C-alpha cells in the first residue's frame, strides 16, 4: 500500500458518514389521501429538496476544504521525499567515487610491488 494513501484515508474517512447521510435524505412520503393534499405535499417536498441541496452545498464546501488540505499535505510530503531522494543520490555518487578511488589505490599498490 502506498505511503501517501494512509493520510488521505485518515483525512477523508471521518466525513464519509456525513456525506452519505446528507446525500440520502428522507423525504415526505405520499399518504393515501395524497390526491386531496397534493399541492401541500409538493410544497413540502420542494422545501425538503431545497434544504437537502443547501446541506449538500455546505458539505461539499467542507469536503473541498479538506481535499485542499490533503493536497497541500501530499505536495509537502512529495517535496520532502524529493529532497531526501536528491540527498540519497548525492551520497550514492560520493560512495561510488570513494569506492573507485579505493579500488584504484589498491590496484596501484598491488601492481607497484
């Protein structure tokens, strides 16, 4: 599992329940006498839909803020990993240079005898 996946999951998982509950609101059901009160029922359903849409809007904004924070954290981690990679590359090149110099010195002393 990639290392960056765990922080993303930890930041998103607390909001999954809220998003699911906001995405599936319970609307007013039609009764047996719905034909008589159809306009009242329609008004009530429209009001519920508007409330659900505004709640979804608030949750989407909150999720966007969390996603922005997650992306910023990922970018920070990526830049840190990139700097570490550069340092490791420098140390590897230095190790190769020192190894070649050591091998050359040993060969020089071995062949100079």
